[in-house]
C-alpha cells in the first residue's frame, strides 16, 4: 500500500530534493496512530525546508509539514478511536519526524490534541502553528496579570501569521492593540479586519534606541526580535510584560537590565513546538470559545499538495497574504 507525500531528500546528494512521491506505508506509518490528513498548512519554516534554505530537516528522507489536522484511520489507543479528529502542531514533526504534507500521517498518542467541536477542520488548519503560538502568547499576558484595563498592547510583525492572530485575539478580548507593521498596504486589514486600534510603522522601533523610553504599552507580543524587542522592553510601562515569539528581524537581543530592575518588566518566551499538553489544550479551548462568537477573519488560500513547492517559493519571496492551507486528499 502506498500514499502520496511530499518527499524531501538530502539537498547535498540530490538536485531535486523536494518532490511528490508514492511512499510505502510500511516504511512510514510506524507509530501507534495513523491519520488520514484532511489539511496541512504551509508555514515559513516548511518553505525553508522545501527549498533547503535553512537546516530545518534533521534527517533525510523526510515528509515535511509542521502541522496537520486529520481523522484517525488506524489506532492502538482506546482514547483515539477510528473516526476521531485530531490536530498536531510541533513536537518535531516535519523536522525530525514525518510531517503533515502527505495523505497519511503517523503519530504518537501524546502529540494528538482533540479538536473542540466549535472548531471546524479548516479553521484548525488555518489556526495551525501560527494561531497556537499567538494564543499561547495571549495566555501568557493574562497569566502575568496584563488585563485590558492595564493599557494598550503592542504587537510587532502584525500583518504576519502570529502577529495577525495575536492582534485579532487581543482585540476580541477587549484590549487596545497597537499594530507594528512595515507593510504599507496592511492598514485596512490591521484596523478593520483584525481590530487593531492604531498602527505604528515598523521603522519607529527597528533601530537601536535608548535603554529606557517613555512608557507606552502595558505589554507586547513580539514576533521579530532584535532592536524591535529591545525597544519594546524599553517602552513598556512599569510591571508590564513582553512576550517574545519570533525573530523575523533577527535572533540577536541587545538590551540592558534597566527595564527589568527599574520598571519590573517581565520578558517571557514562547515555544509552541514542545509546549506542554495542558497549555496546548487551554489554547485550543480559548479558540473554541472565541469561534463560537465570531468567524475567523484571517485570509487564506487553499492549495493542493502538488502546488506546495511553487507556493513555498512565493512564501519565501514574501508574495503571500494570509495563510496557505494545503488540502491533502
Ligand atoms: P510571517 O512571515 O507570517 O510574519 C512575520 C512578520 O514579521 C512579517 O509579516 C512582517 O510583518 C514582519 N517582518 C518581516 N521581516 C521583518 C524585519 N526584517 N523586521 C521587522 N519585522 C519584519 O511569520 P510568522 O508570523 O509565521 O512567524 C513570526 C515569527 O515567529 C518568525 O520568526 C517565526 O520563526 C516565529 N515563530 C515562532 C514560534 C514559536 O513557537 N515561538 C512558532 C511560529 C513562528 P509586517 O509586514 O506587518 O511588519
């Protein structure tokens, strides 16, 4: 028995390392649960892997795809009967283990999250790693006592995947959001579609700044790192909290202890890949609550598995607005 999958081989040994292959079930489906993949999504990390632009893949050959939603078709666990829907993000899938860009997926039980009934399979795919990361960041702000009354929240990389979800979730929860964006065409999207209260050009925070600045925000969700993160720390009000999610501007962080020891600022990191199960479940439940009141406004394009390589190129060129959902069967 075989199924269709995107199949990556070592780019050092192969001129066309990414292509669609009929793969043998017996060699790939070796974990206790088998899912028929309904949707996967194409993330920046997947595009890097497909085009061998960064060392995302830890062993070849491998099926890429860092998130997926599917239906159980074979199971060794009574908790996961045939027909149940599951979502999987992170845990090293599409990096170390075979991922979701295929018709079938092989999973460990501990990777599977039940899909709340308020979340449709397509919305689960749309949320994927980006939405989960944003929700984990919002939960952190709440846990740190940053409620809407404390003041506005800054979101950097606001028109990207994590930034869009962060902006939308915060606005829905009643926060005032300052969307920090370098996209000159995103004004209507950020203000009207996602509900941001104001926009700040990315350039205002992207260069090195003073170690302490006027206090502007009660908290921040940062998707870009580097000088932007340093400036957010410097401009967060006393007892505020900054949540670091990403590094679109860069991995480096040059700051001082001033925000921490003079304003009690907290800096919290998010790792959605190995995030513990209870926190993941809480994040998906919050999405269920939000989606029972409002539709997801994030734009997306739905593509077939055989279009993923071309769309990976467009994603890397920055030519994509919104999320890319891959309909695998
Ligand atoms: P996207 O590419 O969708 O969004 C990133 C956004 O950052 C862009 O849309 C842009 O927004 C902004 N940006 C891009 N380049 C720069 C730059 N040079 N300087 C400042 N801002 C820039 O990526 P995602 O939203 O999917 O991911 C965002 C970050 O989060 C990435 O670094 C990713 O690796 C990381 N990530 C981390 C996870 C975790 O578990 N911690 C999980 C998922 C992603 P705009 O045009 O609006 O300025």
